[in-house]
C-alpha cells in the first residue's frame, strides 16, 4: 500500500504578527512548526504501515525554503520519503493552488490513501483536503476519528466526528482521501536515527514553476485589525437607580415593553 501525507508549516501561535499600513502585508516574527493536525495524520499513516507489511509512506508539503523543516520532522517520525513543492515566500497561497500542485504530483503515482490534517492552524479553512480529493476524483471523508482498512486493501471504514457526540460511519473505496481530526492517536517523537537519515537522504525538491500553472481563485481585498463594533457602559448609582437605567436601556433597544 502507498500512502501520501500532506503537511504544512505554520507560524507558532505565540509569534508576533503585525500589519504594514503601506503595503497591507502581514509581517510575522517567530518560529515555525508542523501544523498540529498534520502530526496526527502523519502518525496514522505510520500506524497503518506498522499493521500492513510493505506499506510505503511519503510526505509532501508546499511552501518556501523554510518548509523543508517540517519534512525533516516527518521523516524523523518515520516517513520513507519527503517531497517539497518549493514556491516563493511571497503572497499567501490559496487552498486551490496548494491542492492543485499536490494533485499534479500525486495523480499518476498510484497512492492508495492520502491523509491530511483536518485543517491548518493559521487559516483554519480546512479546504485543501476536499479540494485535492476533487482534483483527483477520489472519495473523501473529513474529521475522521477512526479508520480501518479491509484485509484486501480495497476499501476503508471510517468514523467521522459529528455534533452532539454523534459519529458518521462510512465505507469508502480506495484510493481515497481522509482528513484526520486531532486526538485520533498519539503522535510519536522523531528518533535520532530517523533524523540523521532525513538529513542524509534529503527531500525531493520540485519547483512550483515546473508544475502546471495554477491560477488563484481568490483575491485578498484588504487586511486590517479587528475594529471595535460596540462599547460597553457602566451603570452607576444604588441598586434601584441601576435597575431603572437598565430598564430604560432595554426599552430603548426594543427588548422590553411596559412601564416602570
């Protein structure tokens, strides 16, 4: 069985972020790491490999030069090979661009299963996985918390997390794509031997310009800090006076009718 895991490098949630007024660009200062949800997808691929002899796990990321860091970590966890679709560190990439580039690489490589995190920590969109499945014309299940591949490797049984603690149970024909929910497993730490292998082996680098061109399907019109939409007020006086003030406010807002 051949498995491809899609991972993303994201900015540390505690990093400093500011908006340049002249250019409107978001400037960030801080460290980068592997998207948290993608760690669970990576671990699930390794669990499948542990259960199924002969399984090969590849990992792929789309990003600038610094994104090679997350490939080293994934290979340190145990991935067999890494692929880096390298693009300039300029404007942020839209989910369709990322999905199309990954799809161009994966289309003819015979992957039986593609795994990705349920969403990225930075944009919180959760679109790359479903868009990639649509690009490849394969079935897709999102927010997966449990999966079991049948003995022949022809289908996969999955359970999806729903609201109110319910689960959506599906069986998908392979090849298929699953986006993995956090908490599905316990991601392992990279081992020293695997990290040394990753540094020696290096990831395969593919320039984004070498793949079929992809036009962005969305345009950023503007970026600004959140604006305060309403201000609170503090009622003053003794309890009776505060009650009268509150009643007047509720009546002015049309939330209460009647006389004092």
